[in-house]
């Protein structure tokens, strides 16, 4: 693995809240139990992961916000309903679905440990500065592609890393004399490019949390086919977003010209070849390590990515320490120790949200009368292609009224895949769920991207989702619907 210097500014690094030792131990034990269950598929491992996830939620309630507490309430309500309806027969589905919830929560905690390597990586910082300092003609491509591919490694860490860099660049230009109107349009165009690129990596990348959820919820869906079609959609939307951005920029320039202000072209920064090479080395290292795990264990590749994330982060930290000259073993050990002590449990609120929403959706789907639901769809005379397109549009619409996309994805996925008379292809159903998830990230003020940008940049969710990205989201749904319809007709 290529080396690099860990000299990112401390002001660019987020500060994690220290968890208690007991909660940190339970969080790590949960991760180990899930890895055991993933590799062995033994009943004892699934019971252990289910019990530890319940304990994880109980001990973490003091760290959770209102969202997680509401989800815990509904999880208890759904569990009680299952036992009232099924009696002792509810034990098996409850344990199985709780084990799936544990998997989803663990995926979030382990994948996000890679941020610890990224936040101390000078290469990631150089790439972030490069993509946020492009002239307008190239800036959209730089930020869209940068958010897209940095997201494959950092997930939501890409938004939390690049978002503040965008804001810092805009504020610096304003301090040098740029009018507030120009600063606003620069912030809009750069943040929109970043969030659009980030959102659509979720439809194809094996490191995406959405992939783990959908492939777990919809058995039989083919990750390779989804990735191929997803890359096609993401590539088309790169150009759709660019075209919309050019129209936005033209209108902004016309408005500024009427006020007598002329926008001067920006200087082009040098391309960070070495930083990009180091970053790609890390990405290739992750995929290689995951491929080895996949070949040795025959587990799904997305699970191999989850298992490989923590060892890759440790190797990344070692490489950074080695590149600093004389390796400081004590400092390196302290950083590595922070992974189980701080980094893993620091993602507990998001892990609980992911796991609980998934549990509610999956278990709730088993309690619905399938014959009634199938009759409802058959009565509407919906073809499989119409179901796929409807599902992809329903998820962002439901998110706009506050329903977590995770809950709807797991509910619809678990319900629809269990009704064979609908004739749905699991792969196409999985693709439509992923498309809906991606649409939610740019089109809903309650989407994770909007919420995160509100926290790290200070942009309201409605401004980001509806005023800045509303047209793009509608166009994205049209493109995704056309590609999904074509793929389903071709029998992909």
C-alpha cells in the first residue's frame, strides 16, 4: 500500500464523543457476533447477534436522539404484534430479523471506520481541495465525480469531508470581495454537484450501505447485474446534472450582469496525481482484501467489504505512520486503539437507525396479509415494470413526509419478493429500491444527505432538496424509470 503523510489540519477533523467502556465493549462484541454469523451462518451466531443488538440499543438509549427512540418504540410495537398474531411461532422470525438488523447496524459501524484513516489522510484532503477549487466549467464534473468516488470509500464521510471544504472556499472568496449573490450561487452549484454525485454511487457500489440493505432484503437479487445497470444510470445522470447546472449558471450570470458584476475566471489548481494515486491504492486495497475474503468464505461480496473495512483502516494508518519518517509506534497504537474504543461505537446512532428501521420494515412485511396485498396489485393491473417504476418513485415521496427510506425499502422489498404471483424479478426489484433510495438523497428534506449538509454546512433541508435539486430529482426519476423499463424488457 502506498504511503502518505498524516498532516491534515486538525481543524478539518471531526471530534467524536467518547462512549462508555461498557457500551464500546458491547458495540465491538456485536460486530464480532455479526462477522461470526456472516462467516458461519450458525443458529448460535444469529442468536448472539440478535441478543447483542437488543442490548446495544438498550445501553445506547442515552446516546440516541428522538429519531432512534421513536424507532425503538415502533420496533417494540411490531415485535409485540408479531407475538400476538403468531404466538410462539414468532420467535424464529423475530430472531432472524433482529439478526438482520444487527448486520445492518454493524455494516454501518464497520464501514464508517474508514473515515478514521481518511480524516488523517493528507491525500484525501488534497483531493477534496482540488475538486472544490475548479473553475465553473469543470467544477461540476470535479465535485460530482469526486463526491461519487470518494463516497465509495467513505460513504457519508465524503459529504462531511467535502461539504465544509466547499463552504470554506465560498466564504474565502466572499471575504476577498465577492458579492453575497455570487457566493450563494457558488454554494448552490458546488453543494448540488457534490450531493448529486454522492447520491448515485449508492445504486451500484458494493461499499454502499444501501447495497447491503437491499441485497439482504431481496434474496436472489444479483449484485453484478445491479451494478452494471446502476453504473449506466449514474453515468447518464452525470450529464443530466451537468446540463441543469449549466442552465443554472447561465441564469445566475445574466442576473449578476444586470447588476453590473462580471464573474472573473478562476485559476486552475494543479492536478493532485500523487494524492489520487495513494487514494486509489487504498480503494484497490479494500477491494483486493474483500475479494480474498469472498473467495475464501463464499459469502456475498458486500459482506466481504464490511469485514475488510477495519483491517484496511489499520493498514492505512500504518502506511500513514510509516510515511511520516520515523514511525511513532506509541502514537500509532493509540490511533488503532481508538478504533474499537471510539470509532466503532461513535456510529451507534446511525447504526441503530439503520438496524431498527430495517427490523421494523422486514418484520412488518411478514405480518401483512400477502393475499390481500397481491389482490390489490393485481386489481390495479400493474405489470412488473410498472411496479418497479412505482416503487422507485414512492420511496422519495414517502421520505418527504418523514418516513425513513430504510423502513420503506425493507418493508416493500420483503413484502413484494414474497409474493411469487406478481412475477417480479428480484434483481429488477432490488434495482428499483436502490434507485428510490438514491432519489431520496437529493429529493427529500429528510434524506440523510440533506440532514447531514444541514449539520455540517448550515443549509436547510428544504432549500437543498426542493429549491436546489427538485428539477434534477424529477429528471433523475425519469431517467431511472426509462433505464429500468428497458432493462426489464430485455430480461436483464
